[in-house]
C-alpha cells in the first residue's frame, strides 16, 4: 500500500507534536516533572503576588539594599534542600546559623510579606513561594526584567547548618569547582555564568577579597590581574585582613541597577571576587561572559535561569506544609 502523503500543514503539526512528546518524555525520564505553575494563586489568593510586591516596594523605599539581599536569600534557599524555604527557619543548628550564611539578611522583609498575604488568605501562600516572588520583584525594582514565577511550592520542615556549608558555592572557587557545585543542583555551566550575573547588584564583605589584595602568591600579595587603580581602591576600603562588616560593591560601576555591567567589568578585569573574575579568565566561560555584556542578551537568559533554579527539588502537593510563620515549623 502506498504511504499516505501528508499536507505541509499536517506534516508541521505532526512534527511539532512528536517534538513535544520527546521533550515531555525526556523530562519525565530525568525526574524533573513539576506541578508548579504560573498563576498558581489566581483562584485561592488572587492578590498574593500584587500584595507581596507592594509590601516589598514600601520596604525598599527605606532600604535601598533590600533587592540584592532578597535575591541572595532565594539563591541560598534553593541550593540547600531545594527551594523549600528551609533557609528561613530559626533555631539552633539551622541553615541560618551556618558560617556561610552569617551575613544573610532580608528575613524581616519576607516575614512582612508573609503577614500581608496571611491577612488576605490565611494558610494559603507558602514561604518558599514568597521567596521566589521576592527574588523576581527585587530584580524588577532596580531596573531588571520581570518574569512569570511558577508557584505551588510547599515549605520544608528540616533545616541543617551542615548542609548549607557543604552545598553553597565559595567566593574563591574556580570554574571547575563552580561547575561541579551547580551541577549538583541540576544546573549547567552556562546557568552558572548567567546566575552569577546577579552580582550586578549588592555587596560582598571585605574578607572575601583578602586573597586578592593581601594574600595572593605574588611579591606584593596582590592579584596581578587587578588593575592598579582598582586594587588601590579595594585596599583603601578594605584596609586590613579579616573585615566582615566593611563591604565593597560587587559591581563597581552601576551597583544600584540590575544590568549587564557585571560582565563588562569582568572583561576589564574589575570583577570583585575570584569566583567572578575566573568566568572571564577561563576560555570555556569567556564567550558567554562577552555575549552577556548587554541587557538584550543577558536579561532573557537570566530570567530563564532563575525560573530553572527556582524549581530545584521543590516540595509540592501534600509534601511539607504551608507555614503560618516563615521562621517556624507549624
């Protein structure tokens, strides 16, 4: 029997259907099926996202440092036990007590957002989702892109300082170490380069650059990659080793604006942390650094990477709980 000839339109639909099926099966095989969805609270708490945004906006008016703080908080949550709000739990031995989390802030802002949505819809919106919304809102508030946040996360009930110490990346890691660290979370090397662009806002404690301005294995103790004027500026602010309360902008150009300047800085060798500058120095990651040095290329990649990160090992359905207060298990 002669084979049936498909019209171009039917052939296109058939091909698209086949590709979609292959994608779904691949995701299922990888164990990455997620029940998270955009507009998750449209029926159960329709003003949830609007309320969270307006609450954070009000707080930001009196605290210009809030956006990078909240973005970092979401990152530190997702890299330990997945995006389950475990970083928010208080108590002895919790993630908040780990040395790597010693300078985490923003807990009060998350509590305020939680209180605001609890007034609207008690017991509906999880703290883990509030963190994901807050990260998106923080970027938007300082000139960055917005994006749809898939929601439906549930809150975890376990938080261990030891897991924070073993899972979060370090400021002195090289590209191999960073790639391995991100791969543990199901993220690629490209994801790592793009998510590092979050360092376009915020600050780092001076102690994290000691290895570049005091303890580098060179006659002067200074990393020779650092331009002289930049090294002088760093030493003026970070005037001695071990300073944890003095801070320096991660993006020395436009630290209060979410943009692609971070990558331009790396190309000029003005990255602050070792883990930043290595992205330009390593031939495997340099092309993406250069490609991302304008907002048109960086923004869409960043939103995609954030959505991907926000779905790491989430609790869904009947797993976990919806905490009444973000710092405590019900």
